[in-house]
C-alpha cells in the first residue's frame, strides 16, 4: 500500500494496471459472478427510484412490499438478489447487458453515486474506510478479468477519476482526486490518455 495523501492509501499494483470495461465481450460478468453487498441506506435509495428502474428492466415486479424480491439477508448483511442470469437489475438490450439502476440514473439525470450501490460503482476497485483512512484496493481475482491488464494504456486510477470526483464532498476523496490529477499531469507515469481536469 502506498500513502498518497494524509489518510489516503492506494494499493501500489493499481499504478501498473489498465482498465477498460468491455461488456460487449464479457456480457457483464461482474454482475453475474459476484454477489453485491448493499447497505440499508442503499436499499432505500434504490427502492425510491424503482419506477424508473422498471422502465429498463420491465420484468421487475414491484408490489406493495417491495423489499423482498430484490434484496435478501445473508449472514447479517444485505445482498442484491441474483439468479443464474446474474443480478436482478441486469438486463439485456439488443446484444449487450446493462445495469437498470445505472441506466435509470443516466436517463433521468439522477446522481449515480446516490443510487447505484458503491460496491458496483467502484468494481473492480475495493474502496473502504479503516479507522478514518480511505483505502483503494482491487478485487483479489482481478487477473482473471479481461477488462484489467498489466499495461499503462488506460491507467485504472485515471479511468475511475470521474467516479471519484462524484464523492468530492468527502475530504478524503478530494485528496485522492487531487493526487491522481497531479500524478498523471506531472507524467510520473507515461500514459496515452487525455486528461480532463475540470
Ligand atoms: S446493481 Fe447493477 S452494477 Fe450492481 S450487480 Fe446489479 S446490475 Fe450489476
């Protein structure tokens, strides 16, 4: 782990990895292979836009008691329900798979970081707070995913800059964003990616 700012640590391997979502090749394996943990607060947020989400995944049945069909409790934590086709919010449009929560946020201009579960927003990164320290890590089986490679074409930290910026009201994320912008701007790592610093 590398300390990149006061109370912000990043796994050093992230400086060596490239990430590019290629859902057209993997059919969103990340939404099929994993079980996503969600907090009570996230569940509330998702339920509050269920009518919008339904527009993208029409088979979702929303009744009066909306909690059960979408979330379940396992060993004291809540998870998104999934079946053999993956997460309950995954849907197919033409040839590609999409997240109905993500699509609803994009279409209705809703804050992605408010409605999409954090674990999904950050995948394959793992973001946690340990004793008020922000830690950016990567899922341990990252090597098996084609979207992640050991190259410097699309540095993973730069790929996630836009997502980190969504949390700019959090001082530690602000520091992280500042670090990434500065790190890549100064050319400490050669990368062929354009930088947007707004
Ligand atoms: S909520 Fe969306 S991103 Fe998360 S696992 Fe389900 S379909 Fe994938």
